[in-house]
């Protein structure tokens, strides 16, 4: 299964494609189906959102207390075609005007990724235009490019349901992970603590709201790890929360839920900010980018903004609607590959473990 662009790379792109890439002009249909949102967007030149339609599955998965992969995949199948049609209609764009099709290749739930991948490959082949397999976390990072001018080198703090990472970008499209979680991601820890406190899924917003409004706090430990480490660990903090809940129950005391939520959130935020600001100083970053679904957390945004202001480091944060999974962010990241002519073969496979560093622009393993 091939088309005329299948083997095209930065060095052997056709003259027409290279000329268009050099002009940095593109009109991408971008598909995101890595987890429990089906989203399709039309993005012009990696900066301008013409449409960004999203179908959320939260109501479906709430009854199970979390995302059920098989159900997520089936709902993607039911909605993907309609979402593609709506995205084009809202953008006022005809299929023949598209430059390429972008799609999340990974990481994510393999079944969910397969749905988006098959739809993208089919459409790219039908229109005889390039396919751009895109990294999900690169999308979260470059969601900032949709609303800000990114200056390099910069540092990205990625906080989402499945990822907690510090990523150094020395140049456009270059990713170097300097720290990552050793166990739970921030969003995952929030959901587990919320479940223990008997909040509905997704639990993060409930914890955030309660923590911000709390008048007192139950102090909890901070996991700094080794002095020079940029890694994160949240399993111990999660255990400390569960211990506090069990202790109150055994003593027959009323659980100070708001104080516990505040203690948990302050512990998470202190470590995230402390390591992020140290990384900014050590690597000479000119900006700090906050990325991922947990970037919508108001407590984190407020505290990080204050720290960056004190350090005179610009903080870039996407608007709330671009923090969670969406097609526009995939279009923004895919534009990096469009500019260099790094297209993806139509035999692309969904890759739940896709490496962010290997996906970097110009990487020989991309």
C-alpha cells in the first residue's frame, strides 16, 4: 500500500513538496485518538486553528471509575468519520485543499491509536497526500505554539494522566527528556487519590477545587529523590494520603477532606515547581512551557506563574481548551515535520511506546 509520498524524506522530497515546505505553508487535517477523546482539527501553517472538534467519552467511562480501553476504541470507531466531516465543514475547507493528514501515532492506548491511524492512512491514500505520524507529547508541548511564540532553548513541564516529564528543547522540534516519573504520573495520582476520597472520575478537578478553597492543610511528604535528579515519584505521596484516610477511619474521626486535598496538591506542586525552576536555571532555558491535561489545574498554574515571575522567566501555558487531548495540538506538532518533508509511510503502525526523543525533527530514527 503506497502513494507517491510514501518514501519521501527531508533529503529526497519532491521539488514541489520541498518548495511548499520551505514556504512553511500547510493545511493539515489532524486526528487525535490516543485515549478517550476523539478529536479532529484543521490547522493552517501550524499556528492557526480553523476548526477543532472534540467528542469526549468522560460520561461513558465515569461509571467504571476510569478509561476502559475496549470501550474507548469502539466509541472512536463510531465517531471518527463524523468528526472528520465536521472538522472540514467548520473550517470551510475542501478535502482537495489539504496538504497532508496528521495523526497521533503514539503513545496511547493501542486500540484507540489504531482507529485514528487507519482513518488517517485511508484518507491520505484516497487524496494522494502525505501522512504525518505524530507524537502525542510533542502535540501537548506545541499546543503552546498555537497561542505563543516559542523561544529556544526552552524547558517543557509535561503533566498529564499518563506522563510527567521535564523536556529540554534546544531548538525547534528537538526533544531531550531530562526527567520523568518513576511510577505514577501526576494525573494518575490525582485520580487515585480522588477515588480514595470517593470523588467521581475524573478526580483531578475535584481535588483542585477543594484544595484551592481549603482553610487548613494536612502536611504531607515531598519526594525530592536524589539531589541532582529531575525525576519524579508520586507513589509514596499517594500512600501517605491513603494512610491519613485509614488513620481517621480507625480513630472514628471525621476526615478533613479539604485539608487533605490541599496537602496532596501542595506536595505535588512544590516538587513540580522546584525541579522545573532548577532545570530552567541549569540548562539556560529562556522560557518554561506548561503542557498536558494537568496544565488545566488552577493551583499549579497560579503557583508556577508566581515562581516564574519571581525568577523573571516567561511562562507559556495553553488556554484550558488546548490543555486536554485535541486535534489542533497534533496539527501544530505535525507542521514541524511538514516543514522538513519528514513524512510517514502508509505502513505506519500504532506505537504505544513511541519515543519522544526519537521523534525529534531530523532524527535518523524518526
